[in-house]
């Protein structure tokens, strides 16, 4: 009931800000967004233990072409300051920070995004 009330307030705010109906979230999308934020917020990432699997099927399932861009986590999850650990990533990708074109060697284990670590912009 609290989520539905929040959704109604969200719709009212969107109407006040003149956001088109197409760009507003429906109730199901709003619930999914709230659930994903609440499930990932203030949680530390637990690493898997043990040896990695060496199955042939896993190698065959890898994409040969680049797919669509991976979605970034919600703002609440990105800025909660809990469990964001950097790990060395073998496949170097572009930095996800807007305006940065670097290729960092590490990525965040919670957000699964590659970000440059710089003295001036951290």
C-alpha cells in the first residue's frame, strides 16, 4: 500500500513537472525500480569462493559481437557508499564516467562498471 501511495505521488510530481505520460513509469516498473534499489542498497558484495568452472558450454555461450550497453545501477545504489570495491578486470573497457575516454584496469564489484581512479576526480 505504501508503494502504491508513493507511485501516486510520483505521478502527481511528474504531471506537475510536465513529464509526458510515455516517459512516466507504470506501477509495475515503479515497483521493480523500488525493489531493485532496496535490495542492493547498504549491502556489501560477497565474493564467490572456490575454483572457477572450466566448462566448454560457458565458453561457447560468450557473445562474438558486442551487445547493447549494460544498464547502470540506480542513483541510490551508486551513491550509498557501501560495498563498492575495485577489482582488477582483465577485459579492459571504456570508463563509464560521462566525458572520460580512458580505459581503466579496475571495475566496481557492486555496480559492475569500469571507472577511472584519478586523484582529481574521485
